[in-house]
C-alpha cells in the first residue's frame, strides 16, 4: 500500500539512481537520521550510551570497513582486530604527542595510518586469494598484536602495557576521558558512523565499487575488461583499513578509555566483526548495521531480560546467552544464507507487491 | 538539557532503588569463561560474608546489605557494561577482580565519586592516595608480591641471590606485566638474572615456554598466572620434572583449583598469599549456622574454606569494616559512596578487631591513610603438600625503599598525563 513505486515519478537520471528510490524508504531514512541526531542526544543516559549505542555504532563502522574488503572486493580478512589496534595505538600516540591538536583530526589521521598499514598487508593479495589470503591476514593480526605488546614505545613505556586516553575537548566539551557527557561521546561516534556509511554507500555505487565487485565476481574476467587488480585490491584494502582504523580509534578513545592490545584487539575481535558481516549480509551497508546490532545488542538485551527481568543467576544467564545467540546465528544462516540484508531485500520485494502477490 | 537528563537519571535511579534503606555492594563476578575457576570461589565468599551479616546482625549498623552480581567473564567490555548498569544505584565499593577492567574504571570511578577496591591486583601505583583519590589496593599489591618473593628467596639463600637465574612466567596482559618493573629493579639490587616468558591469554598453550625453561634451567620460576593458565603451567612443570619447591606463584596462582588437577605430583609448589585459609576460624561456626546450614550459600556451595573463597570473604570483611568506619565518621547508618570512600581511607585493621570478627590472625594488620592506599604490603608463603595448602612463613615485609620509589614515579606520570592535582596536603 505505502511501499510501492506506483505514482512516484522520476524525471531525471539522478533521481532514478538515488540510494532510496522508493519514497517510503527515503522518508524512513530521514526519520532514522532525525531521531538519531535530534532526539536521542537529548534523552540518552550513560548506560544507553556506553553499554549499547556507542559500541553498536563503532562495530557498525568496523563491519562496514570489513564489508568493503570482504563483501564488495571478495578478499577475506582475519586481520580486523589488528587493524583496529593500529587505529587505537595511532590515536594514543598522536593524542599524547600533540595534545593541542583536535582529537577529531587525530582520529582521522589514525584512520589514515591504518590505511597505510592495511595496504602493506594487502600486498600479498595480489598473489594469493581465498583461504590462503585469510591466513596471510591472520599473520597480520598476530604480528600487530605482538608488536604492540613487545615495543614499549607504542604504550609510552607504561608499567602494565595499558594505554589510557587522556581528556581531549572539542569546542570546550570533553569527547574523551571520564568527564565526557554521554551525548557528546554518542554524537562523536554517530557523526563518524553516518559520514563513513554515506561514503561507503556512494563509493560502492560508483566506478571504484564496480571495480571491486568485478574483482570479487571473477578476477580474470575483470582484468580482461580492463580493471587493474593492483589498484582495485589495494584501494579496497586502504579504504577498508581506514574504516577499521577509525573504529579502533573510537573504540579506544571514546568507548573504553583504556585498552590492552591482547584483550581488546585479539583474534576474537577479528572473528566477531567477520561474523557480523556474514550474519548481516556480505556486500551490503545495511547488512553491516544489522550484523553489528545482532551481535552487540542481542547479548545485552538477553542479559537484561534474564538477569534483570527474570532474576536468574548470572552464570546461568551467561551460558544461555551463548546458546541462544549461537542458535539464532544458525537459524538465520539456514533460513537465509545471504544474511539479514537478504531477508530485508526479500521482505521489500514482497512489500512492493502486497497485497496482490501476482 | 542538563536538567532533563538528570531528571531522567533520577527517575531511573528511583525505579531501581527500593524505598527501604540498604547498603549496596555490587559484585562484578565471572562464573563463566576461562577464568571462572578463580572467579567462582571469590564471588561465593564475597556473597556469603554479606549474607552472614544480614542473617546474623541484620546488616551493617542495622542497615541491610544488598549484593547483586553482574557477570563480566573477565572481559573489559562487559565490565564497562556492568559498571554503567550499577553506577546509578549508589554502589558503595566496586571490586572488579580484573586488572584490565580496573584500568578502564580508574578514571570513571574517580569522576563519578565511587570508591574502588582492587585487593592485590589492579594498578599498583594507585597505592599513592595523593594521586588516586578513589582507588584503594590494600592490604598488598603486585610490587609488594614480587618483592616478598624475592625477600623469601634471599632468606632461603643466606641473603645472596647473586648469579641466580630467575624466570618470570606471566600472563601476557596488564596483570602479568605489572611485576616486571619491580623484578628488574630488584635484579639490579640483588644481582640475579631475570628472564621474562610471556604466555598469551588465556594460557593453555605453554609448551614452548616450558621448553625454554627446560633449556635455561633457571634456579627459580615465578608465575603471574590466572584461570586456566595456572593448572596448565603446573602440569607442564611436572612434565619437565622441574623441582616444584623452586616454582612460586603469586597469590592469584595459588588456589586449590590450580593444583588439584595435578594432585600429589604438584606437592612442593609454593605460592604467595595475603591472608590465611581453611575453616579453622571461629567465623566459620556462624557461617555454617546462618548461611551454609540454612541453605543460603552462594553458587554451588562447594568452595567453602578454599583459598579464593577465603579471599572473597576477606574482601567482603574489609568492605564491611570500611562501611562501619564510614558510619562512625559520618554518624549515619545510611552511607553514600562518598562517605564509604572516607571510611576506606580511615580503615584500620587490628589484631583485636580481626579476633572480634572471628578471624584471628587472618590477614596482616594495617592502617590506610590519605597518602597510603596500599596498606602494609605484607604477604606470606604457602606450600601445597598434595592434599592442602600449608602456611610456611610468617608475614614477610616487602622492600619499601624500591617500591615506594617506583610507585612515586608511576603515579607522578599518571598525574601529569591527566592533570591531577595532588591531595593530602
């Protein structure tokens, strides 16, 4: 009824090619943005910010980053945790070395540094692919964690190897450190998340994204029609690592405030982000958000329902949480191997025809 | 907006806090994951002591105690989630039982005015109360622990460790790295040769480290391990026939759960402790009567009297005593986190008080002051005989000259990095 193209006339190519061609979709998108920017900052409290929304936004950025590399360009990577660590440690070094420069610039620079490191570790992708590339990126993961553990310069020679984010302000409002108000930390992550998602969406619709997808679908055919694999693969690594680096920087500076490489950026983190994009849907921006929501919000929701709502013992709830999330992952992947994004796509197709399916 | 925010906060606090006055002691426990073997007994002991106070005395100073657990699985992200969930309910003291989570929470608790007690773990330099206003790590910290072991070894070797080879096997995290600086300083002072062997978390892979120990043949192996790392290390030591009496763990590597798997083969293994264990204290009669016998014990109730259960009990006892002290200072039984902080800073544990509580000679005597949040820094050495842990020594002092200098250095650096003005003048 509401959700259909009928009557929604496009008079230019530009209109026809827009991200949300259906009016209802477009309005829903504006409504989400309006709520995220206009309502949530005014009602948010510390718990909602630090336990739910900030981790969700940060993981969404990381998932979009990995989706560019794995979902759009077809290069499997298990180095996400290591690249997040590069972003975090780069921010830390920049923050402590240049305290007068704005933290927002440091976060962007940290993304740039991660992009350079990503390109370096992406070089093997020109020779090897598939599982073999996954193993090469796994080496990046272990090497980077080892490096940040081993070289005390990265953690400013602190006794325990922990890095802690000092307070940094923007327009007089603390964005990092314990004094930062919930809405400021939330808005920082939201601005980065929306800007990067918008960038990712438009990159993947443009020539670069089409090159990535050509490489993903069949690299030899892509090369024959004139796609330069060196350029396509390395740009995918660079842009993906830029996203992941920013996620790591926000994860350390805004969300946790202190981090330790083995615990915060270990191999589990790489798998977690990979699971997000597999469950959410490879090659879909919406899928990255859906996957991040599924793996960040569901455990918190289950915990609050089982322990807070039903008053069950915490250990029982923690075990059940693992079982429920695990079972749901299997159910989702059996029901739709292409992830939640595909479920959403199918739902939209059906909605367009509804209520007359033929 | 500020007004609206605080109104919402106040409303949510009003919702979760029952009308009746109570003292809220949260327990950031971990009963799942690779570190549960340590987390379960501690959480049980912590909860049981407060249950006893409620059942026997009607709480502390006539106000009932509420303990609520939040599962962290030793994971920093979950720890932050737990902290955010409880901080609005005016928790009297936070005890995260994880050095990693402690590092996350130090700035936050200071900002929110909630005291944190990291008993024998956490950031060692938080001993300096002039810089760390809301963090306490009495009765002893990691650097004390490292120094106590070295002092014990000095004692065993006639006061001379020159040319001895000591290997530190440590959990490759903030926790395991803490003692390195002290051991290096002490190596300069006493002339032993220190080798560092990190084990990646959780610590089930130690073959290569023990191969290296077998090749190097160190005189002593010290261990900073936790969770599954401990029994694995002890089994590996047995496998390479390392003399167990030369293998010494920190207080987090010396519980029944660590040695039971190896049983009699682990006999001779030593560890530090910051309190005594066992059920031979008068308190256990009450505990049996009011808590265990009454079916109110936390968890499965199978950990009573074990080393880490005793540690949870000890942590709860110190918290309860600090709350009592706070009630005295402020003249009200309904204390807030800010009052609790004052109570912790004025805490004094004497032998007479411990005997009164039914725990004679259970822990060291100490007094907390504004400058010294770290207590007396004493520990003792215990040894596993294949059946149970036996205390070998009396309380051993740590080398304060070295440690105080290191604490001052590290806390100064922290104060400078975060623009903290010194207190206690």
